[in-house]
C-alpha cells in the first residue's frame, strides 16, 4: 500500500551536533541536497529543507524522508542529526530541538500543530531566549499553549514590539517565511576609499559610521547577524593595519556595530598616519532567526531600533539613497 503523503508538513529543520567541523557541515548540506533541491544553510550547524517537491518526486511521506536523511548521515558521515518536520520553519525548528537519540525525527502533522505545541514549556518555543522566558514565566506564562492564548498586544508589552509579535505568532503555529535556497554565507564587507590622503579625524570617523550603516542594512537585508567585526586600514605607500573584535552579542543593529567599529578604530592609535581606505567586514555570520533578541530596558535603544525598522522599510520601498546618512557629512567636512 502506498504511503500517505502529507502535503502540509513539508518544512524540515535539521540540527547537526554542536561543534561539527565546517567540512562535515558542508557534506551534510550536500546530502540534504540529494533529497530536495531547496536547502537553506543555517550556520553554524543547522539547515532548512523544503520537502514539497521532494515528496512528489520520491513518492514517500515527509517523516520517511526525515528518517532517510538521518540514516544516510549516520552511515556515510558518522553524523547523528536531529530532525523536525512541520508546516512552518518555527514549528519545525521547535520540533528538531525535541528530537531524542532514539527516534531522531519529530513529525508534526499540519492539523495538530497547536495541540503539539501547547504543552511545551515556553522556553522550548523557537526564538525564545532565557531572558524572554523568565519575563513570560514571571507573568504566569509557563507553556506555549498559554502564550498562544495571551493577546498579541500583551506579549508585545512584555517582550517588545517585534520580538513579542513573533513569539505570539509562533506560539500559534504561524510563520509565513519560506525556505530559501542559501549556501554557507561568506563574510560581508563594505569599503570606503578616500579621494585624498586623510588623517584620523571627523571625515574618517564619518566614513566609518557610513560603513557601519551600510553593513547593518546589508546584514538585515540578508536576515543575518555578525558575531565579530574586522577593520582594515589602508595607508599611503601600501601599508595596512587590521584587527578583529568579537561583538558582545551577535547583531545586525547599527548601535552594536558602531560601538565595536569605533573601538577597533581607537585600537589603531593613529597619529599622523595617512589613510587612503577603510574596509569593515562582518565575520562569523549567523542566520538572524537563530539569535534570540533579548529584552532591553533601555527606552532610548528601543526607540532607535524602531526607527531602524522604519528606515529599512523606506529603503526597501524607495531605494537606499533616499535616506540622509553619515556619508552626506563627508562633503561638508574640511
């Protein structure tokens, strides 16, 4: 008898063992690509797979494909995967975290998502960090089912605007994001070349701030965050200086990037060195959805983050040049 093919639960979230070497991670991605043409790398050790077309091609159910992926990874690579399969990315990622060594695969049927999510502790929901869970528990929200019953506006007051909305939606099994084919991300870099030799001062700092703004926009557009920044200074005569610094928390927000970038610039301790170019590079990129956005009690920071969202939407609609940024200050500096 042919296996029933569930066309609703078609998102597979795959977790590799913590600390898996990058080469093995790449081989896991290649193995998954043999099952489906739509594989999204989620560094440093996870992946998303769309099974919609793969189910028709292989003629088996989603649970069976998950079991095949796990067996192949064990047999060919010696890698023990944890796999969650559900209708949405957030639910599939929550499910993969619940997979144990015995089964390795958790399958959530499309009509049983809220029934499955409901009893889970609130911190088990994908995207909920420890601090967010503590806030929710203090309010009496101990499980995902209760979180789903709390009005969205209330959750937003507790966790902040965007984090609260996402938590409320995911508790209800809502996550409209599609699986997007994506290979391992390279580091992202932005560069500013001066039209004349420059000493460290206002024009150089304005150029660095412009790089921070450009990098933040690029990272958010790609839905990624950086764990470290590298700054390279190029001098007249061909010499160069570079240094890398870890961010306090992985981020794509301009506030966080600016603090680290300026600390790197200060570390160069420039005096009379003549600069010809600045290169800012984001390193160790992660998928932004893997990083829980912690609750902030800083009203000024929260306001700036809201403005950042508005600016991103304006740039997406009207283009990157419509907003006045720090680069415009360069023409006014003497």
